[in-house]
C-alpha cells in the first residue's frame, strides 16, 4: 500500500443541514473551534448557505428547507437518531474538545480513548443529533 500524499487543500466538504442553522454555527464554532467564513442569511433569518473553516478544512451547512435537495435528506431525529455518515475532525488536543463538548451539553457516544492505530479521540452528537468523531489521528501526517 502506498503512502497517502499530504493534501494542501480540502477537496471533499461535508454538507449538512440543521433546523436551527444559526444555533448550529454558534455551537460548532464555540465547541469544536470552527470559524464562520461565510454565512448567507435568508430574509426570514434562516441560513441559505454557510461555510465554516477549521485549519485548511471546511464544512458547508444551511437550514433544513423543504426543497428538492432538502427532501433528499433526513435529520437524525426523523430516523431514530441514526445517521448514514459522520464527520471526523482532526484536532491537536482531543481532551480539550471533549471537555468543551461535555460542558456544552453534547452527547458523548464513544468515550475518549487512545486508539490502537494511533491518536486519541471520541465520538459525540451535536445538539441536533449529527454524529462527529473528534481526534488527534491524522492520516496525512
């Protein structure tokens, strides 16, 4: 197996929908450490599109709308809190983020631990039920 080349830009970006996208942006920034690069509001105060950056990575999100695209997606609380995919966020200090998640009321699903393959991490839900794995393991290092 060949080694993975070091990436300099993010070529794959998770796109997520939240019922209260403004609250999600605040939570993701204050708890995980994202920075809001762009937030495009709708006239009603919902979010048409947002870009949150973390290092050289990005996620995009918006409010959950009843649109052609929106009908392709289900929110975790609509399907028994299950998700069909999750996001892994590489951080320098997993224990620090773990403590912030717990303090902010995030649900810890898999407790923090050292992984056999390297790194330290945990898995949690954000306030709307999306599953996140947070850890120090970086396959590009």
